[in-house]
C-alpha cells in the first residue's frame, strides 16, 4: 500500500477538526481504512 498524499492527509485532518463527523464516517468518505484515520 502506498502512503497517502499530503493533500489527502490535510483534507482528512481538516474535516475531523471540524468535529462534525466520526472517524468511521471519515474513513468511508475518503475511502481509506479506519486505522488510517
């Protein structure tokens, strides 16, 4: 598995920091594993 791009990491963090979405929902939204989130 190749590493996530910096852009994708930043987008995931930005959405999570907003506090309106769970980690599981983030994983589904960005199509990554829960452990990645």
